[in-house]
C-alpha cells in the first residue's frame, strides 16, 4: 500500500477502534512523542489508549486536517481540534505498508495561558 493509503487508513481508524489503528504498526515501529520515543506495539497501543481515553468525546468530531503532504515514504499532517487542541503535527515514515516511525507534537491549552506542551 502507498504512503497516502496508509495515512488515510490511519486517520479513518480513529473513528473505528484501537485495534484498527494498530494494524498500521509493527513490533519494529517507533512513535516519537514529547515524553520520549515509544518503541514497539504495546507502548504505541498504550499511547493511543491514553490519548483517546483522556480526551473529551467531542475531540474526534472537532478534528480538522489543516495540511497533508506526502513525499515518497514520508507523510506530514498538521491538524487541530478546537477548542481542545489548537495545533498538532504528525510525521510518518511508511515502508512495506506499515508505519515504521511517527513523530507527534501538540500545542495544548494550559490553565491561565501558562504555556504550552509540545
């Protein structure tokens, strides 16, 4: 599958299930987050479970894709989910129909405008 097809599947999977999201990854995949890299299926699954379980139910409906670029095996997206997430980005490296590496960064509102987490 092409990088664009894997990215499309990944984005659609959020409205389906964690199991469906995880079909895009392998045991060799790594997710780079602001808290550090998460190598392998279980840490990546835990990240997505925590993200979805701690997000308001309306967050997924509020998600808007602002930009999507695909060049070969690399894809980049910029998105928001107002008012919960004013800006986030993901970069994906796709090989042999799987996400082998992904980075995720988010600008999240903090109490009293005390700063942002990225």
